[in-house]
C-alpha cells in the first residue's frame, strides 16, 4: 500500500513527464493528487523540496534495481543496466540535471543538499572501489580517481541522453568505457 506522500510523488512524476520541469506547478500537482495547495505543501513545503524528494525517489529505485539480483555481475554491465533502467523515467534525469545546474550558482539550503548529496555519492563510490579493488583498480587508477571519472561520465551521459533521447547506444558506450576505467574489459568488448 502506498502512502499519501508516495502518491504525491507518483503524481508529480506524471505531471513532470507531461509538462517538463518549467511547465509544472505545485498547484497542478496538488490538483492532480486530489489535494489543496496547502495539503501538498504539508508534505513538500516548496517546489524544490518536491524535486529533491523526486531525486531521492529516483535514487531509491535505482538502488533497489541494482540490489535485486545483480550483486555478482561485473560493475560495467551493472551500471549500464542501471542507466537503461533510469531511462525508463526520463523526467527524473531532467529534474536531476536542472537542480544540479541550479545548485552551482546558488547557496540556499536546497542547493546545499545537492552539493552534500554529490559529495556523499562520491565518498560511497570511493569506498566501494577501495573495498573491491584495494588501493589500485586493475586499470591502475586509484579509487578516488575512478569514482570521480565514473560519476562525471554518468552525469555527462545523462545530459547527452537528454539532448539526444533517440540515440540508444548510451548503455553500451557506458559499459565499454567503464570496462576500461575499472580495468575489467575483455579485449573484444571495447567499442571501436
């Protein structure tokens, strides 16, 4: 059974998918969710708070997907599958990209959340790489260098996909590039 908060998030996703980031208002989300504006604001006090909750929802869905039965797969394939999964809800990638861009120029608490989130994500990735590979990955990169490169590639790949949504080979490009970065590429799987 879903909670009212989850219902609001699912409704907001539908509205964002239809109208995009700029075309979505809290009033429209509230109306579609069967709430007053005040009812919506009780759960999400601002449009940015709603957007941040959507980003957290996206991350939870991705983590659940990755944890489902993929723990033993090699990481390049696992991350490529996560990208494919993420592309089923393009509005979340759009919301993430818009908020990330806004966080670069501002300093309010919502923007600080995104800075903190990116830092936490990088530290988790460094820790995962260090745990799996030790001080050096098979590619020779340190866990920190590999984590920075992988996260930058994921962000960049999302932006490219938002600009060119009809291009379908992004997961394969990601898999092959990650295979090189992580040092686990079979010779014949590298894209030419």
